[in-house]
C-alpha cells in the first residue's frame, strides 16, 4: 500500500496533481487520470465510495471523522475535495470494485456464505446457467432416487444416456454433454448452501454486467495501458514485450499475450471512446464514437440551402495552357433538400473563379426551373460550404469591419442579401458528415473508374497498369492508349452525362426521398415552393447580367501607360488615358468567361469605366502591312485608331484649354519682359482692322474705338499702364 502524506493547498489543480506525485510514494508513475489504471493505491471520490458502501454522504463523513477510512484532501478548481483510499474500505467492497473494473481480486479467505452470491450480483448468463443446472439436478434426483439397491450406478448411466439421447433437448442445447459425477458434485454444492440454486452458478470470473475478469493486477494493467494508449498505435505483441521487460526490471510477475489481449478487449468494451481518441485521434473519435446531430431536412424547400465542396478528379485532364495531363478540381453545388446536383465547374485548382462559376450556373439552372425564363437566376437562402481558403476569400465575404475605401467593394454574399440570401454556414474541419455532397463524390467514382486514364483515388486503388512491375498491364495500356487525357470540354461533357444520370437515379436507400429521384423530388419541392411563397418568390430572382456582374472576380492593379495589366493582357480606355500613371491602384473586376474587357473602379467604390483589351493576342504584327495577314492588318489599324484617337482628343482638349486661358488673360505670353512688343502688335492689328472698316463705311463711326476698348478689356489691369505708355510713346 502506498504511503499517504497530507498535501497542502496549491494554486490550482494542475499544481496539486504535481505535488501529489511528489509527496506520494507510488510503485509506478500515473500517466493517466483514471483510477482504473492508477498507481497501486487507488483513491475514490466521495460519490464512488458512498455508492460502493451503500450509505449516505452524511454517514460517510461521520465515519471519516471517526477515522474509519484513510482519506486525503485535493484542492482543485471546485474547492477542497475528499478522496478515500480503496484499501481502507471493507474487503467485500474492494472485491466488488476490482471485479467491476476488470482486475483480479486480491487473494482473501472467504467463508461459505460469502462464496455463494445472490442472483442480483451475477450476470444474466450466470443466472440462466445456474437455473438450467438446478433443473437438470432436479430431474436427475427423480430418476436416481427410485433406483434399487446395487443398481444405483446403472441408473445413473441410464439417465445420462437418456439425457444425451435428447429426452430433454432444451437442457442439452444449453448445458451440453454432462457426466453423472458432475451432477453429483452439483448436488453436494447445493447441500452445502442449503439448496440455493444460485450456488450452481459457474465460477467464472465475471463482473456484474457479464464482463470477464482477467488475471491482471492493477500495476500490470497500468503498464499495459500506458504502452497501449499511444498515438503511434502499437501492436499488442509490442505492448506485451515492453510490459514484460518492465515487469522483469521491477521484479514482478510477467503476463502472457493472451491475457493482455483479453484485458485490452475488456478495457475497450468499457472505454472505447478513450481508446479511439488516444490511439487514432479526435477525428477518428468524431467519426466512430461521438454522437451525431440528426437534421430534419424535410423542413426545407428546394433552393433554401445549397451545399458546395471540391473534389479532386481521379483521372487526368489536359491543362488548358500547358497541355499536360493534370488531375483537376471539380467544384459542385447541390441542393440539400432534394439531393439534386445543380451546377459545377472544372479548374486546375480550387479557386474563387471556379466556385463563383459553379454557383452562377447552379443559380441560373434553378432559376430557369422555378421561373421558366433562361436569363433569371434563383438566389438560395443559405450556403453550406467548405471551410477552405478559396471559400473564405474576400471576394465572397468582403473585409468585415473596414470601410469601402479599404475594401474596394463588399463581398458577393453581402450583395446577394437584397435578393433573400440569409448567410453562410461553414462546415467544421475534417467533418465530412456535415456535407451531403461528400456522398455524391462516392457516387462519382463510378464515372472515374470508367474513364480509360483512371488513376485511382489512393495508392491502394491504383489500376494495375500504374503499379510497379506490372509490365503486361502497362503494355496493354499503351496499346489501348489508356493514358490519353481528355480536354476540359470533354471532361465537362462526361460530368454532364453523369450528373444527368445521377439526378435520374432513384434514391431507394434515402429515408428523405423514399425512392424518388432528385429530379422528381425537385419538381415536387418547387411546386411547394411556389405555393408557399406566392408573390414573394419574385424577390429572390436576379437577372443573368446583374448576377454575372456581381460575380466578377476582383483585384487591384496600378495604372500604367498602356492602362491596366491583368493576366498578361493590357486594358485601356479614354477615361484611363488622362489619369496619372503609377500613382495609385484601382479596383479591377473581371469575368473569366469574358476577358476581352474589365470594369475599373476607384478604391472608394466609384465606377470609372469599362476598359477594352489593347493590342490583344500578345501584340500586333511588327510588319503587318507588308508581311501580315488581313487579320494582322486589321489588328494594327484598330490599335492605331485607338492611339491616334486618344492623341487627337488630347490635342483638342489642350488647345481649348490654352485658348481659353489666353482669352481669360491667363497665358504665359503675358509677361513683363515681352509685354510691350505683344501689345504693340495687337494694337496695330486692331487699328488696321478699324481703319479698313472706317474706309469701307462699316464701322458705324465707332468701330476703331470699340476694337480698342475690346482689346483693353482683354488685358489685365496690371498691363493697362503699359498700354497707356505706348500711346504716349
């Protein structure tokens, strides 16, 4: 028994546990906070003790004060708590605790009364076996008691023959073959225990709930679990070797592998959740042991919740730029209520553009089903999406808590709020059960396996011709051209065929659809949607053009001489031509489906213009007129037309500005050092005009003076003195 030393109050529970280990002499360390695998001395809480003793807490504390138990005080977050040593409790209580926790009881002398347990202390299997044995003994006595003198042995043999011959088939099936000597021993046991049937229960070491008690001491059990409960998931044979090595070092009895296996099997039955989390991690615990929340999807209508996720396609597709075969990502949106696959997109990586394209197609297709119009999209109420980086991008969510100047526009989801969109529900990491679309990916494996260049979803699922050493299959694959990768357009066609077939597939195993296919469930749900929302359903529609504009991807670019540079292309317009180059960044919104033009915004969200691509296809032909084709000449003329047009427009604006400044007197020609010559020339010209008009009789007698006065009005007040000086001169 361990030596118990009182422990003073610590700062917190963690400190107290450390002090307990320092101040308590233990035979072994205690790496787990579990009494079942603790040190050689076990301390029970007050609740556990009163349950074992069958007394109240008041009676327990009265006995504690009378020093009937060995106790210690633990100071934790909940205050002071009393713990009682198991060894200080009555022996029958200790035996009961050890049996309930799967440990071999201590070797104690028990009298006859204690050996015979009552039925309520046995397992159901032991109770049934005891009653069947008592029934067989009763029938045996009836037969043997009427035997003549000297024929007792023959009568016993005759009874066993009748029993094994099937005269009592139920007892034979339950008890099996039995010798008459065994029945005589049962009769002796009954006599010793006053004929109580419970004395015939099998003496197997079972706990009250029917679990077997293996011959493992508490110290051995602690060692076994210390090695077994590890994240590296050691094998039982490894655990046995390490435990026996440690037991040999401390001079204790070693254990066999079969005994350890029984002990761990029993421990797993009682502590499965702990074993799974300790050995396999929290995700395995969540998948195997944790309870799941049942959702009543029938409360939803089609279009209420869309579920989206990405999947790595298990066959290569030709990259649109490099042409190399690459496993691309499939982004899809699925309706939660009907399980219908609404839309998808294929991209080399799971990015914002792919998610937006898939969502746009899903909303447009659902809008066509609801409204019957091709250019109207139906906005969902909730998006249940993955927690990946692309799904949480600023394009969808914006930058919360910042102004429009910092953001350059709000997120897509915020812009869909006026159309009935309620919000986003992100799924928990590594929790595939939350997204029903994960089940659709399992169905997609049918299509992936039917594609010739299927690569497998894992190393174990690789086809034969991709495995090492499979020369025959590799040769056959080369002969059949199984490694040819389809283009993105061909992959879209394959996915479209499969999606249509999937939506037509009856869901017999689904308790929600009850044998209906997603198309049928969608049609029924849309009828209920129209009847339920009535005219209010029109508020959830958005036009195709507005939707495409909202879903344009967004980035920032600095304005340069040739306008905005994006994806190796240059976008220019007359509005951008006048703005300062290299001074500030602008917000650029673009659509991957239409990269011939982009929308330009100020950082504060104000629209600037639409900019067209300038010099497309990498630029114009250097000698288009002499060596180029008709298209090259047309491209050159288009670029030259834009450049010359901007030049002429700029020259015209500058000319008007300069002439206007001159008319207003704000010109650099009006300076002190050149003023006399300028004014003299202007005055002479005015006088010549006036004289001509006077001679022709068209001046009205005052034309010369009016021209002079008009000239004086053009001059600034600072130059009038110079004009007067010229007159005097």
